[in-house]
C-alpha cells in the first residue's frame, strides 16, 4: 500500500494492471476519497440551467436517462434547490430507474476540482502526465444499467470511484475469453483499460466519479491538427473562405489536369506550420497548463485576489509548474492557468512561500513582487493564514 493521502494502491495498479487488465482497488467505505454530499451540490448547480430545457454544446453537460432512453428535456426530474440530499432527490423520483450524468462538472467547484486533481496526481507521477484532457463525469444512478459506447471503449481507459451505493460492472474480455463482473463498493476504485467494453449497473442510489483517460494514439494527432488549422486560419487575410472551382478542371496544353491550387497551397501551409515556432510555443504553454491541472480541463475560473497588506501571513498552497519560455522568461502554471514571468526578481520566491511568510518580508526590496502575489492569490496558488494582522 502506498503512503499517499488518497490511500489508493497506485503501485498495484501500475505494476500489475495498467493498460492490461481491469481491477477493483479497495478503499475505505466509511471515508470515500471525495465527499458525496459536495458532489451532489455540484450536480445540482450543473443541472440548474438544464431544468429549463436542453442546452447544446454547453459545459458542464447534463444528461438524464430512464429505461426509455435519454430524456431530452427532463425538467424537474433533475435535482434542484429543494433537494437537500441524494436520498431526497431519489425519493422524489418515486423509484423510477434512472441515471443522471454530468460531464465536466469539476469546473464549477474549485475545491472539488483541487481534491480530484490531488487524488490523481500520484498516478501521473508513476505513468506520466497525459498530453490530452481527461474527461470527468459525475453520475447518480439507481436501478439502471449503462453500456459503454464503442468509441469510448476503444479510445479511453476509465477510472471510477464509487462514493455511495454500489456498482456492478460487466467488463468484456475483447476476445474469446469470458468477461468478468466486478462489484465496486463505496470508496473503491475501478480501473478499466481501453478496448474493453463494459456494462455498468447502478444500485442503491450509486454516486460515482468517472475519469476517462485518452489512450488511442490517433487522438494526439487529431488535437495537433486542430491547433495547426486554427493557427493557419488566424493568419488568413481573406477570411478563410472555402474555394469553389470549375469542373471539368483546366488542363495544360498537353492535356494534363492542372494542380488544384487552393488545396496544394493548403497542404504546403500545413507542412510549413508543423515546424512553426509559434506552434511549438502553443504546445509548450498547453503542456505546462495540462501538467498543473493533471489533465482535468476545463479548470475553474480564477477568483478575486486577496487585498494583501504587508502584515498578511501567506504560504504556497500547491505545486507551481515552471518551464523556460525563451530568453529571460519563464512560464508559470498554477491550477491549470498559465502566465509568463520575466526577469529574475521572482527567483527563489516559491521556496520562500513553502513556509509561512509575511507579504512585507517578500516585498521589502520593492522589486515588483506584489502584482505577482496578487496573481497567485487569484489563481488560488497562495493562501492567507489565520492570525494575519
């Protein structure tokens, strides 16, 4: 067993099962790694705008299912302000088998996002940080099964923490061997490698946190291709209209069809952009942001910075990722947000912030550190300690 605060046996997962076989890692039923009550509060907040009707291309995305399939406009079947607990909400549904899923809900609650980020970080330190975002989902289910879609099953591995209730998951073998059924109790972690389709059975008002981890090697290529296309589009002076060409196409005097010039030039532009320094910097910034977020994107919005005075006692609240960004510049990534620090005035600041220190002690030299401290405060990178004057 590891000594991580999460009490997850990451070594067993990575040494024996990672990218190979499904497994349930036992947890503490009396103390799940994430509080189910806080999760329900976030689900209620995410569901609020969907109670008025379906929203398209919105995050968080809320979906409600019954035995009849997805209900496009669930209305008050979604939890609301009059549902103080999961039990109250499920009782209001009057025993109807249902499943409520909320995709990318962590962006609504900085504390919950931070807890899940800290929970997953020890895994990334063992296997490496993902270069693509991890999709988070919260589910509340009672008496309804769910099948993986073929796309998710083939492209993503899944980590599932059950926070209350129970879940039975039938994982297919992917070959001639029989599948297996895994029972997951509160506090347990289920790992399913990519390429294994599964059927989830939600029981006893099951509340679960799912993290879908991209594994298919085609996914990074698609992501970079999209970045290049956006970069080229931003540089087009003509608005980027799609060309229209005559048919039959023109021919040379010898009868050879002339090249389709707009497509040839587009291909040449794509080829040239692959080595563009600006693209390399975009990828570098994205990587720093992703490591600091442990892949959990989108991230919560910044908060209001504290009104710091020289007497305030402050300290660092977490890890700050730093990466060189050209001469005299360093990228700082804090809780999924990135900014550039120039010059040498901030050298050594993070080391001093690891133990409580007053703002006055840090800014005595008048070296312009106060704006940086305000930015760290807004990004929840530092906290003001009780007892500050």
